[in-house]
C-alpha cells in the first residue's frame, strides 16, 4: 500500500509524536513532533525533519549544530498516531550535549543523572 | 532530588507521552500516555499504568489480557515532557498480538508489515 503522510492520525495541532532510536545500538535518543509535511520531507531527503512547537517552524535536526539524524527506516504504530524513526545520529541528540535526552532516571524515589555530556 | 510527578510537564489534557522499551532487547514496544497519578501508581506498584484517552480511565497494562509490563526503570527527558519506561513485557505489547505496535515500515514509498502476531 502506498504511503500517504496525510493518512496518519495527527492531534488537534496537526502533529504526531516521533520516537528517534539509534539504529545501531537501540538506544532511545529523543521524542519530537512532525506534521504531515515534515514526514514527507524526512522521507524525501533522508534527513530527519521535525516541527518545532516552540519556534513554530520546521527543524532539520542538526542543521545548525551539525548533530544530524540520517533516516534508516520510518515505522508507524498500530493506531497510526505515533512514528518510530530508526536513525544514524551524528554526535549528541540532546541540546545538553548528551547522546540521549533521557539521561535522568528515577531511582529509589529520587532523580539521578545517569549520563554526562559528550566531549 | 526527590521526584514529584507533579513537576513533570503535562500537556493541556494533563498527559505526558510515555515510550515503553523492552529492557532486555532494546525494542521499542509502544507509546501511550500517563497523567501524574498514573506516573505515581506505576512507580509505587511496579506495574506500568497508563491513562487511556479513549476510555478516559486508568489502564493497568495487561490487567485483562495478562500481557503485563513490569517496570524496571523510569527515565525523564531533558524537557521533562516525555517519559521512557524500561520494562519487562509479558507476551505481546500490541492489541494486534504483535510484540511491538511498530510493525509497519515505510519502504520505497509503501507500507510493509514487518512482524506477524505471536502464537
């Protein structure tokens, strides 16, 4: 079946959550959002492109930082309201310079930082 | 720092997206939603508990199907608006009886089913 980004289920803001996973290691790096056009651009260019809710603009990941995400494969969930992108991440995915945005764990009721910024 | 679920950043509906990842294999199994009380219950009981947007009720994963999720670790992202739960999944996570909800890939512009239901 041919894939049409418009046939995904977007929320009231026209957005869908996207999980970015390191294709090589399996590490979950971040969650961000796309609209239909960002999905189309990502598939067309192979450069993962989100919709920035704070800036209200397209956001080609790494365009300014150099920490790009190359798309290996895009997957859709059963409800068509979430995407998983398997990617090749250059450098850190997180704006704190950590590899993953999920660097804080809850252990014994407390928040613990479990990863340091990359060199 | 002591963890308080109320200090997460919830959306306008009081919800936060939660990525469930198989702790043993690294496979991303599903994305669902929690409110602050669901986060609290998940940490307290070790049984992953979501908020069902369609049923508008708490949803202890696997309570009726037996396909439970045991919490190994909960992580928070840098923006505090997304959670990652590392879990031990019993049986399939998906209501289609597949291990993961992300069983459809986009390949050469078409949707391809890449996983079959479990026995």
